[in-house]
């Protein structure tokens, strides 16, 4: 089927109380792994590309591969721009065929974030493209977006209410204790803050940096209104560890398919586990 908008997937998740997995699509094998896992679980999925993935693979390749993936399955698939920090990048992705974009203005002053998010809403709404906003600074490193631990600032619930009123996005990414990349210790999520933000905005909440968050914490966050859970680091780990093992087992192997194939298989298993955890199995 054709690509679907994220807000459509989240509306159904909202009704039934689960979350949709948003998996970063960095290459063909990972895209295929996401589709296979989604088919095996009969679950809707969001494939997302960061600006880093776009500059690595090329915008046309990312859009082309994900469109082909969607057209060849009955599973609903959305294509989302992860952490668009640049208005021009957002426009290019919409024009290329993305069904959803994130405008990450979290580093900007609040009013500036609201202003540009509204510019994005103005061009996205008429063509049915979903918009995710961000408020608060999520710790860690994701491609070029780096926020040091000191700077990492949790989302202020009152600001979130104001933001949602002034820039009526489809979903809101919040900073409640998760971080991008690999965790040094066990993350502690601020559930009370999540609950307050959710009740003040009424918006589906997006959890970034969810790799390495304990399963119980993810489930609890979903019970409190998280409807999109982003997973990138766990896929990278599963993929690369399997590739590394394949190379160690057969150091003389020169066929890239024999190295990438095991990575793809490991990613399928990891993504299936996440889909089950998010409660979206059987919801396609
Ligand atoms: Zn993120």
C-alpha cells in the first residue's frame, strides 16, 4: 500500500492504548528487516530517517526504498523525518514523499520554535503530512544533534501546554529522562512529568532515545500516553554485532551479503521484540 501518515497510525494507537514503533531506516537491509518484523507481527510501523541517514544514503534512495517497501506489503508503513532541524530539509522531505516530518526546534528559544513549527504545519497540513514537534532537550548524541548532560533539560509541562496551544502539532517529543545513543547507567524516567504533560496537552507523546530503557519503564510510559517509541541504537547494536560475528567466524569471507545478511536477521528479531513490547502486534 501507499505510505500512510503518522497521525493516522497514532489515532488508532490512541484508541487502543498501544504505541507504534518508529525504527531508523539507515540502509536497505534495515528497511527490509523492519518490514519483515512488521509482517511477522502484523503491526503498523514508522520508518524514520535522520538528516544523517539522508546525507549518508541520499534522500532519493531513502524515499525510494521505503516507498518500494510499503508498496510491496499490506502492512501500513509511514515515512518520517527524524529530528529535522532545518526548514529547508523539511520541505525537501515533504516534496520527496515523506508522510511525516519532525521539526526539532528544541534548541531554539520557545517563540522561535513555535514560529518555525507553525511554518512547517502550514506546508504539511494541506498535503496530509503529519508533524511532530519537540520541546525540552533530550540528552546524548544523535548524528549532529549533541546535547551535553548538563544542558539536557527536561520538558516543562506549562511550556508544553503553551506550545501545543500555539503550534498544534500531531505529536510531541518530550525530554523526561531518556537519552540518544548508549546509556552509561540505567535511565530514570520522570513519569509524573510525563503524566502532567500528557494531561495538559492531550497530545500523543513521542519517546526518543528509547534503546536501553528497561521494558517495564517503556510499558509504563505507554500506559501514560506515549504513542510513538523511537528505536535506533538497539538496531545498530544487533545489526553490527551479528555482522562482526559473521566476519570473525569466517575471516576469509568476501561476499558482503554473507556479512550483511546475518545483520539483517538479527535486526528482524530485535524489532519483533520491540513491537511486542509496544503492544502493536496484530494491529496492522
Ligand atoms: Zn530522537
